[in-house]
């Protein structure tokens, strides 16, 4: 999952991007490059990747055993352990030497960014994503396999949802059972559970509440987690507890056709915004354009949301290995809503869906 060759590719990309070094603190950038899922602490852990020269990792001495036990130990890195009375930022700057432009991990804490500014006062700071994005967007076969495994795991949870949803239960009660099922399916963490019943379904990121689910109500269930290898799942299905309102059934069919059209549009060379348009145009033509209030999708990997984004204005062409959600939605305020979401990988010939539970409305 985290090949030794990746560090050399990142170092080459750093040089090509005109940066003197990358400074990667705990978070997805550090894990992508090294495999080390370091704890985000006030004590500095930082992988320093110079454009030329030997990379090294600053590690609090008490975290050294964890770093050495991580996949980062296979990279031939020097682990520079620092003690409680040391200034790790100054130590890193001294080892790095004079630099003009550095890339900071996209999720670096402001506290760390400002300290690096103090110890590297002549260095321009930019996002490390400026050089990592191309590498992270193009998933390797191993990464696609990990995302496929995540997709199968979350599909197993959606297959259990019909037995958990019933009138008289609260959203929170259902969400608790779904969270347990996510962990039982092989996920290491539960990243989110959305159970949005009735009018709550009109809020795309509703989360959960103590609202009691009633007969005849649609329920949007959007769930995801992270496997032990760091790769994420994310899938949405919409259910109905008994027969739904006629207007809901009508626009749900529009939504299903729009999601099919967007998935069918995926192939190399097609722009991200074209996939968005494939869904949006059908929804707008049916009169629901004002009720589709978000982008059609987001990239996924070691973060649930990463590039590429499937949205109007993004003319970037799809390439084999790009992995992203296709999740159009229709949301009628104060009434109900619906969303259908699959993770799709762009292949040499088209798109491969990594979620395969029924997309037709499931009535429970």
C-alpha cells in the first residue's frame, strides 16, 4: 500500500514543482508518503523531504518506537528523535539549511506553520498538495484494490440497513446500529453515519437526531469509514419505510437515471465537469435543478474528500486511476430528499463502480 518507491517519486515531484523541500506533519500527506499514521500532537512529528539530499523525520523521543514500527521504517529514513527541552523546529531548519520555497502539509496545524515561518524566515510557504496532488489522484492498482475492498465492506453494511430501519425507531438508534455494523464489516474507524428521515433528508449533511422515523417516510443513509490500510469507503442509499409519497417516488426515478448517466459518462479524457453535467442536466430538465445543491462528486483515497472534484468549472480530464464519488441528490426543503452515491474508478476503457448494492428505491 505504501511502496518504498513513493518517497523517490515525491522527491522528484518536489524538485519539478520548484520547491526546495516538503514538510509533512501528521495527516493524510504524511501517511500517503511514508505509511506512518502519526498522532497529531503538540509535539512535532515532521517528515522533511528535500528536493535533493536525504529525507529525514523529526520524531518526539517518546513517539520513536511507534515511528520505527510503522511502514516508514522501510524507507531508509533517518529518524531524528528530539527531547522535551529541544526546539524541534529549529533542529529541522538547521538540518535542512537555506531554502527559498517549502511545501507544507495541507492539513498542517497553524501552530506548526507559524513556527516554521519563524525558523525559516526567508522561505515562501505553499501547500504540499501543489506537488502531491497528481500522485495522490492517480491511484495505483494496489490502491484501487484497497478502495474496492472498502466498497465491498460498506456494501455489506448497506445490505443490513433494511433490517435496522423501521418506524418508531429514532435516527440515532439506527445510526448506532449502523456504526457497529461498519466496524464489524472490517473497517478500523467509523468516519460518519448520516440517517436523515423525512424532512431531515432535505439537508445533505444532516447527521442524526432523536427524531422518530415514521411510516411512509424516505430515509437517506450515507455512511463511510476507513480500513486498517488507511483507505476510505463512502456510499449513500435512500430507503423508504413503507410506501413513499408519490412526488418522492417520481423524482427518485429522475435521480436514479441521472446517477446512471453520470457513471456512464466516466472514461479517460472526459472532463470532471462533464460528469457533473451528465447528472445535472437530467435533473434540471425534470424541473428539479434548484434542488440539486452540491457538486456531483469528490475524489477518495486516504481521505474521504480529496481531488479530483466532480463539479462545474473543473475542466481537468479524467485519467485511469482517478477514483471519486458520483452522488447527485434532490432535496425538497421541509419535505424530504434523496441521494444515490457510488465510488467510481476511471479505467482505460470507462468507469468501474466499487459499490454494487441496489440503486432502486428500497422499501422496508
